[in-house]
C-alpha cells in the first residue's frame, strides 16, 4: 500500500543560486549578532540618554549609539573585508567603541575611569584604553589598532577633519587615560555640530545602499529574531529566524533607529548597578577561540618543529619536503590567493570575489601551524602503539594528510565564521568525502589537548552532520569500504551507483589553482612502478574506486551482519594503528589476521551509528529512518500514533527540514539497466521500503511479548490487522464483487500469490493507511482528492 506524496512538486534552485542564498542568510546572521554585540557593549559603557535631550520614549535609540553604527557601516563601504567574518566585524565595532569613549562627553558614560571594572589595564601614564577593550572582548591589539587607523582615515575623508594626537589635546574625556597612540578629532561630537555630522553620515550610508542589494541598515536586533550559533557556522538546519531577519534586511522601509531599538532584557542587564552575566554567544565563542588561535597556535613556528622533522626524516625516506609542499597546495585550494587558471572553476573559491588576500594568508598560516602541531602529537601517540613499528605507511598516506589539513582549516573557518565559505566547502576544495573527514575528527580532538570547548563542540556537531546523512550520500568513500567489509550488500551498492570517484591528486589541485610547485610528492599522475595490486597501494591518493569488485556476492537484505560487526569495537579500534583506518580498503590489516583495512574502518564507523539493515541508509537521512522506526514500533505495540502527529512533533525540532519527510530517495533500475531515481513521501517510503526490510524486527516485538496487549491475544489475530474480508472464501480469483448498494463500486481480491507476497498475517498491521495525511490540519477530503488525482 502506498500514499500519494502530499507535497507539491517544486523547481530545484541551481547550485549557484542556493549558494548565494546561503551566503546572504549567513551574512544576515553575522550582522545580527554583530549589532547585538554592539548594543550590549554600548549599554555597558554609556547611559541611554540621547545627547542633551530626554528620550521621546524608552525604546528610542541613543544618538551616540547610532553615530557609532553609522561609522561602522561607513567602514564597511570602504573596507568590505570587515563584513566577511564575524571576528573582523567585532574588531571593527570595538574600534568604534574606543572612538566613542574618546569623544562622547564624560557625563554620558556609565562608569568612572578611577576604579572602573570596565577598563582595568593601567600604565604609568593612566588607563590603557586599547589594552582594556582587548581584555574585555578578547580582541587583538594589533588588529584593533588597524581598525582604528581605518576609522580615522574614514573620518578625515568624510568630515574634512584632521586627526590630532590625543596627547596634545586637553579635554575632560581623556582625564586619567593614557594617550599614547590615541587620536582625537575636534568638533566630531561637539553639541554645536553633532546633529549635522549625524545627518551627513546617515545620508552617506543611505547612498551606499544601492537598489537591489540588501539594506544592511535595516537589521532589527530583537531576541525573537537572533539566529542560533549553528547557523553562523554554516548550518542551515533552521532558517526560520534568519529568513525573518532576511526579509527585514531587504526592506527599504525600516530605519536604523528601529534596527538598534530593543526593549531591555531582564536576562542581560545593561545598567552599571546590575550584576554582569557573561553569556556564551556566537560573538564570545568566536572571540575566545580566535584568542586561542592567536596566543597558542600563531606563536608556533611556520615550519615543522625539530621533533616533527626528526619523525619525518626517520621514515624510509625523508618526507619533510613532501609534507610541507602538500600543506601549501591543499591550503591554497581552500584559501586561494591567486587567480585560478580555469576562470573560477577551481575546487576552491575565486579570491578576487570573496577573499581579502592578507586575510587568506593569515588563515593559511593558522591552519598550517595547527596541522603541524596535531600531526606531531599523532605521530608521538602512534609510536606508543605496540602494533606500530614504522610511521612510513601512515606518513605516506595522502588521504590521512589531506583529512588532517582539512580539519585544521575547518576549525580556523569555524573560529572566524566567514560568510562566504561554509561547511562542506573544505571537502569540496580538497576533494575529500564526508566519510574521509569522519575518520580524523576523534583523533584530532584526542591529540590537541588545548582545543577550546567551543571548537570541540563544533567538531561534535560536524560529526553529527556527517553521520546522519552526508556519509550516506552518493559518491561517499564509505561505499568503497563497505563493498569490501560487507560483501553481502556490495551488489546493492553497485546497483545504485553509489561508489566514490577517485580522490583528486595533488597534481589536479595544482592544475586547478594555477600553482607551480617544484618536487611534488608522488601522485598517481606521475610515473611510478606498478605493484602487483596497484589499487591497494596505501600511498596512492588517487586509487581506483572499483577495487575489490571481484569479491561481490549475491545481495541478501535480510541476512544479519556477521557477529563481529555487532560487537562494540571502541576498545578494539584504539589498538589498531591509524594507518589501518586510512589505508586502501583492500589492503590487509597490518595488525594481522584475515581482516582488511576496510573491516577496521567500518567497525569504527558502526560503533558510532546503527548497525542493522545498512542498505536503508543509502542516500538517505537518519531522521527518515528514526521516524519510520517510531511509527512502526507504535503500530506493532498498538499505540495510537499517526504519521501526521509524528511529523507535527518532528516539525518542532530544531533540526527539522521539510525535505526529510517530503522527499525520500528510492532508486531502482529499469529494463534497460538504467538507474531511475525518484523521491517520495515518508509514507510511501515506509510502506514500500521500510516495512519489508524491518518486518522481522517488528514481528519480533509481538512474538517476544514486548507489547502487553498483544501477548494476551497471542492466539488470536494479529492486533491492528484489518478485519477479515466479508468476501466468501470460494470467490473466483478475479471475480469482482459489488460492495455498495448505492454506488457502482466493485472489489476484486488479489491473487493468492500476490497476497502472500504483499501481506502476511503477522505484518498487515505495520503498514500506514492509504488515506493518512502528512500535513498538519489537512482534511480527509483533500487527502482523498490527492489520491484520486494520482490514480487518475
């Protein structure tokens, strides 16, 4: 039995359009968080009174706050890189706060310099303003001074004022403040000219908002519309909030005053007498992790440490140059700083459009230093493994190095939160698959002890994304390991065309990025002696995806996996050298025995996820299977639960996406052996695919007495089964019978062979009803109309 797909067909947006939309939404989220940070910081430092006038209402935006926001927007128009990542945005806003503290009259401050808890860094010449703000907001003094220099230049150009050394100016604002390195503008915020300066900045910002572009001035900072931290790192699982902000942002009818107007929140007091509560927000998360990168990682040497060089040179051949050259190539693919040879068709992004080259160079440096640090820690740990005699196989493995570099780059991106490169961009840039990256995450966390908690959470969230759907997508290298470790499902994998393409070689990355590097590490595109099993060479970064296809046996969906796959393998996995995880699937496990390296990788993988009916996961999302499991168990246990109710609950979950239950993949081959893919509703998938696969388990729930009511009625008909048919037993096989006295409706029973194949007595109650809707508040008449339409 099946149900029509209740969701109307919609056109699929092009990848370019989808990427642009995601970037726009990410930009909205970034600016919303940045402006929220600015308002909170302003309210900590200044009173809410607007200039000399009392506010017209309690929700009016202080004009000095507005002036600072205009100054930030003016910086954006002059230095667009400010808007490309959250950390840069915050440094720009902290620079604005410093300028306001220097120029806004003292009477509008919410603190006094002497004994202040806001500005605590002192020198012989007074309070160190820059150091204090950097301490409060985990900012970099170097970057903050750079932002202030850009701000000073903007003020000079717009107002025709000359920046004066603060040490030469006598003003109450600078009392007890160390003036070294600070600049002052006479008349910038004086009462005589403040209003005209404010109006001038407003007009300038309005003119920079050209028609057809997002109106950045119109962001409403409201707790109801602030997006979650996950969205800032590129996860678009719940775009409800950001969509609302996006609509507001694009509306020219909103004003900046509305944008910065927020009723006071009892959870985040802004008055000086309130207890200061530090909340972990995307801003504080980004700034604390950026401080870790700056103080722990950036202080490391640019090249491998002496200990790592010793480890690399102790291999069968010195691998130091190969490792450093690979880092340069792969990171250039992720953070391109050169024009691509193919006019933008490279694996990475075109730096002319999205990257500020100094920014990209700084991120490459951070990622490379982090990579070297973790690589050394992993090598040290591997040498402690009694099963490891030589690091050469691991350090020659291209996939291992590329995964480690990609993970390092992802953490750098997660820290700075750029709007133009969101996960899985690092996979696309490096030619890796989700399954490849999933192999390194646990090892990365284990071997980098100083990793901040926020980045550990990011990697945990990343691993969840990989396991729930991405590793199961078509083209995942998981399938290349599964056909070796699980021969019983190899035919299904081949049948659906799921195998991964070869990983691009370093030569490919070089060609696509227009890089010239001497002495590249050996890759398949370079000539080398072919071994007896060339596909099994663990050094090959471009091994063929059709390895071990001769080992395929007939597929049997209901055959349970071998017992050794069902045992928890977390302890066993730790005993295996890391080489086994990344080696070619067909290579024998170096530990010994009859295992292949694919067995090790799959055992570790399935210790983190369900290990039954593996084929149900193919090209699907784990939430689809969880929903079907819940419904199937409810049916078996006679719990009153419809799919509509189940989906109503699911819609309330943060990770809910409509496509999870509206478009579920089903693949098959036609008579010409051509793969035909279609997407159906969750009810259709449940009836056609899930129930036949899960029937033994669902039946066991009843036979094992899991459901009390069923146990009482074990001798009777299966609970929940349809009532016996009123048709007589001796009715001819195809003879129709009129079942309505007033309507010409006839029913013919199925042939017995088809009946047996479709519904056994023990499983009739598991299927979803044909008229069951999947949309909330949808009437039965609409469901039936949809069924009639589908059946024509």
